[in-house]
C-alpha cells in the first residue's frame, strides 16, 4: 500500500511539475537567464489573489462548496510567485558574485601566465 501511495505521489508531482503553467514559469525564473524576472513575476500574484477574492465572493453568494479548492489553488499560486521574488534576488546576487569571482580568478591566472 505504501508503495502504491508513493508511486501515485511521484507521478502526480511529475505531472504538476511538467504541465502546470505556474510551475513552468517558476522553473523558467530559476534559470540563470530568468533570475532577473523574479521580482516582476511577483506581480503575477495579484491576478491570482483577485481571482481568489472573486471565487470567495461567489461561494459566499451560494456557489458550490467545492470552489474552496479553487480558492486554495489560487492562493497557493499567489504565494509561490510572491516568495519567488526575494528568492530570485538572492539567487541572482549569488550568481553574479560567483561569476565575478570566476572572472577575477581567470584574469589573475591570465596575468600570472603572462609574467612567467
């Protein structure tokens, strides 16, 4: 039974990682070229929160209770984009620091090789 649950969760995670638009966008932001788009991507949280507000209003006006799941998904996606902004800034600073250090080491090795 444990193996069945484990396999189902692995396949569900793979499907969500591969085909859900927010996960595709966040994977693109996590690349070196996409890190600069992390803070502007935080703005994508606003439509998700607005959608959650609209669906919550619909629920309050008598819509089916299963729409609470839609609200949960919308809020979760908003939180993912909100958190990705500061995380991408940290990753960008770390990448630029690493690149600067590598350039400095390469420049030092080139000048040391020219002296010898």
